[in-house]
């Protein structure tokens, strides 16, 4: 795939990335805001995600429900995601309809209503969303592990927020959050697809350039102090299945260790998928699959290290074999990690990890939506160059880099070990 | 929908929801051109295998996907889950590869392949860089034709399947669906979960797997679709090399489905699962087959009911107006038999009764009054407009080609599709809806914490 893009900065500070792709009559339009759950204080957790929901509740120009229908009518789809570091909205539309996407994003950057009634109905929707998450043992476990891993840094709470805050946040809190962060100088617009760059640039200027920039509050960073001993959390819940989540403090995306880390993650639990709309590949030859699943200690294992602004977590999630115990699994996990401490991987293993990523990139480049995603996503924690140089940086990783990274990060003192223990209570039919 | 990204473990359910609601699988087509007879290659190999192929040179990748007409319909009640067990075991060892060798070949080049047992068929899907297509097809053929079902792998897999069933028993959405199928499809094969029950999985022996594969796996009725950076003729040739000499004279035809008996009355079943916070509801009945003349009208009606915009009328009432649920939508399965037409929602247990009432009211309105001309026009525009998006990736195209074959739609179907969609009327939708979704004969299933029993 080509990586030729156009980058613009409008007079109000809005960054724009454009990539012409003429393989299908589609355009995908993404707007990214540099705000996420990391920007939330206690008492206001979940406000970024709730704000994202409110951005679908209408403006005076596009009252509630109008856009859902307009986009569906055009055969497009839209959605949004909130993460630790960012919030993003997208529309993928037939190419001749993309004006609507640009128009609505410019409109809701400043004109969303935040109608009090809409706030209250959305409160119960979000609480329901949280309850759905709470039905999942891995959510319950993940929330506790995350909280234990971050005592100081605001990465400590779940993106959806604490129930206490979801019950008490008010309209003015949400509106203020919106007005503070949804400004052009805090946003990146990324558009890929079947358009002419000059034409779409002009349309973008028409829609966005009149929106005034605003003074941004500095981004609060309370660095997490180094962990000095292993932390363990236990969660008890329903079911018959034990789960383990081992979470290691990992480097930030722009840290030089991040790329060796990616290779190490790939060796341990299979390649992570950078694509948002394309499936990944299996991990049955990964080291932990072989030792834990083939060793009859676990029935599945997966892992990943997200790209974040500040150091976040490398998580390994394990479903424990019914005839095994969490102690046995942790012991085998530690042995496998020790092996990496003691012996660097073979260079063929590193080369293999690179080839896997090359294949995943090829699959990802089939999708225009995915290509637009990549442009804005990489800007949220690094720059687009981070993404275009990704393969090259992986190719430079040596076996010794991987060993060093394992020795540095994969230590019990640097991890939170979470265990979900089932307590047997029988259900039944009524 | 509208939630988190998928970068953190445990949060992928949100993307699943997006997929379920939007039906937009990824996509690439030739610019401004939907697949048709002039750019789809369809060939039948002498042993019966149908090969469909279409080129896309925009990415150096290729997708291989298809199915065999063998599924849980062949399973006995005592060994329910056998077809799925066999499908899951195919890649656990073959004449040529052991388990690690097989996956090492695939994963070393970033390729993937997987099998999935269904009710009517066993599906497979894989992708690779086009330079590794021979490898992918070779492993596909090995897995289908020469699996060895090593004893230790079978036992390992059994444990994994049993664990999956234990997890299923804790999943409110899955348990509500299971209960729904038992109500609506009582006495019919669709009332049985294709992945079986713990006791039926325990009852299956290695010899059952061996015998099942020997008898039921074969080239007759197999369909395979290859889409990506390869000329169609070359794709057909490669499939022929891998599978063209496969024969199985024992392969029987698929069993006929019995006639489904209508429910005597609306029936409710509740499944209590301790320690849960949300209740999942499934309400509906059996819908039309994909090949039925009713299907397109039902599908457009379903869009109005619970898909279009923010989950249609159901989403508007249950989520947008009442704020009772994060998700509430309707779905129409279609398929080879009378798959379900249902509404599902996840709600606070305290709001269960008003949610069911609200959904039931919407169903009643849907079958008593025609949808408006505007609603129909909106959904028609959506069906026609979204077609290019569904064909954005190789996987989307490959699936579209398989559907042409599976449902005998004709190679020109996607070109005719806009006219077919435009021809549906509001009265056809009303007439169709009232035949399938009778408010007096619905299945209502709920799974959640003990509060739902109240």
C-alpha cells in the first residue's frame, strides 16, 4: 500500500490528514480529540465516555435522531470510541455522500445540545452498559487490576467510569467537559478514500476553519511511581472458571523499548492486531500457548500491549484449566518468562514476528475505514510517522533487545497479578 | 455501540455489538462496480466442488472461505456437538502435520485458518499474503481430508469445549438465546444448541470423530470462494490442485428439516444466573428462510423494526426515549431453514417488565399497522447504499460470493438487488410481518440475576 498523505494545519489549529484511495467508491472520515479517561478526576470518572454518548444526541441543526437516519439512508455507518488517551468519531460513507460526515462533525464540535432530559435518559443507558460489562468476569478482574496498577496516574479507573460518578455527574459537568476539549486545536481530522485532495481540502476549510480555537488546560500528568513489589488482587464471582490477568507496567508508545516489547508480546502470546476492523491471526505456536495450553494448565491465553501516551499495561489473560490451579499457572508463566530472561530468542523468531505484522498490515490495508483510522490513531500518542515507520522499527529489533526488555519489564515487582475465583452458586430456571 | 476501542482485554464485546447491528463487514470492489457475472468466476470441479473467485489487486492478500454441507443436523441427541467437535479437531493433527507443525506453517507467515461447525454446514475461513496461498490451500485440504484426531489433542479439545460450555452457562446473552430456541423450536433441530451440552460432549469418543469425518466429509456440496490478489483462473487451478481429486462415495445428502410446529401461545422462560448485574431478553418467533419469497420484505421490515438508524423503532423507544438499555435491536437470521426473527435487549433487572412490555407493544404495532412510506424508503435507501461498504474487504466479497451460491441467488444478484429492494411495498411488509411475528405466539426468554424471577 502507499503511504502518501497530505497533512494540513488550519488557522484554528485543526490538524488534517488526507489519503486518497481509489479502490472503492467510499470515504471514511474520522475526527479525534485529545481527551480520554486519563483526563478525568475522581468524582468525574466516565465523563469522557458519557460526553461521547451525548455527541449523538443532537444539535439545533441536526436534532436528535436525524443524523442516525440520514447516515443510514445514505448507506453509511458511524460510531465512536472512547479510550484512555483519546475520543474518536467516524463515518464511512459512499464517496459522494461524505459532505454529510464533514458537516456533522464540524457542527457537533461546537453545537451539541446537552439537553437535560437527554442527559438523564443517557445516564441509565450508560449504567446499563456498565452492568453489561459487569456480567463479564474479565471486566470485573480487569477493573481491579487496573486500579491496583495505578495508585497515582489517572489511568487507574475504567473508561466507562465508576458507578458512583455515573449516578451523580450533572449536565453542567458534561457540557463544560465538552466545551473545554472539543475545540479545533485539540482535534485531528483524518479522511481516507475516493476523493480529490484539493476538492476535499476546500470543503474541510469551509466547514471547520470558522470554528475558533480556544485555550486548552494543560494535560495533567501524575506519573506513576515505580512499583516496588508484586501486587495481587483477588476477585470472587459466579461461574466455574478461574481467570488470571497478569499486568506488567509497559513502556509508552514513543519509548524506544516499545518496539522490542511488541516483538516480545508476539513471542509470548501471538501478534497483536493493529487493525480495528480486521481480524487477527491465531497464537497457537506462541510460547505461552505451548507451555500453558499444551501443558494442560490453561484452556486459552491471550495478551497485548496498547499504544499509549504514558506507560500503561501489558496484559496477559489466561483461562485456567478446570483441573489446574492458579498457582500452577503462575509458576509456569514465570518459568517461561525466566527462559526469556536467560536466553535471547532466536533471530528466526524475531523475523517471524515481523512477517506476521507485515501480513496484518496487508489485511488492514484492504479496508479504507481502517486506513483512515491509522492516520488519526497514531497522532493521538505519537505521530503518523510512528505508524509508517512501524515495520522498519520492528525489523531493527534484535534478539538481545527482546531479552533486555524482558529482563527490564517482566519482573514480579513490576506486575499486578489478578485472579478471578469462581464461587459455586447454582442458577436454574424459573 | 459507541463505546471503547478494542485494545484492552475484555472490551471486545463492544465491537461485536457494532458488527451485529451494522452488518457492515469490511470490503473492496472495483470502483463503482458491484460483483456480477462478468467479474465473478464460478467453476464446478469434476468432483462437485464449486469454486468462486474474484480478483482484487489493491492489497497483496487473499481470503479463502467456504463451507461443506455437514453440520449438527447429523448429530444424535446423545452426542450433540459432534459435528462442531469434529470441525474444531480438524487442525489438531493430519497425516502430514502434527498440531504444532500445522500452526507453525500458518503463523510463521502471518496466515490464518479456522473451521466452525454450524447447524447445516461447517464453515472455514482463512487469509494469507498471496505468496502463501498454496500453503493455505494445502493446509485446508490436509485438514479436511486427512485429519488424524490424535488422542491427546482430542482430550485437550474436549476440556476446552467443556470450559466454553461452562462460560456459556454464565453468559446471560447466550443463555437467553438458548432458552429462546428451546421455546420457539421445541421438537425441531433448531431447538438444540449446535455446541451441545456438557454431558453430550463427554459422551463423544475419538472413534465418533473419525467415523463422522469419514462418512460426512466430502466434496459434494462443498463451496469455496477465493478473493484477492490473484487471477480467478489461477485461483481455480490452485483449488483444483488441492482438492480436485477428493472423493467420498459414502457422503449422504443433508437430512430434510421437519416441519416446525407453531407455538400454542406466547411462552416465557427465565434462566437465573447468580452474580449477574444485567438481564438479557430475547423475544420473537421463527422467521422466513433466506430463499423464501418473504425474505426481502421481512428483512426490510426488520430494518424498520430494529436496525435502521439507531436500532430502528425498538432502539428509539427502549434506548433513546426510555433510556432502559444500552442495546435493543431486532435481528432476522434467514439461513437455509426458518431461522429466528427476534428482538434482544440488555436491561437492568428492575426494568425487565416495562422493557418486555415496550418491546411487545412495538411488535404488536409492527404487525397491525403498515410501516410508513418514509420508513420503507429510508430502509430501502440504506439497503442499496450500504452494499458497496459491505464489499470493501476481500472477506466481505468472499462472503457475498458464498451467499450467491448457498441461496441460489444468481451471479447477477447484486446488480439486480437495488430493483428487488425498491419493489417491496409497505403492504408486503405488513402481510409478511403478521405471518411470522404473531403477538399471541411469541417466545420470550430472559437470563439474569435472581431478581428477574419477581
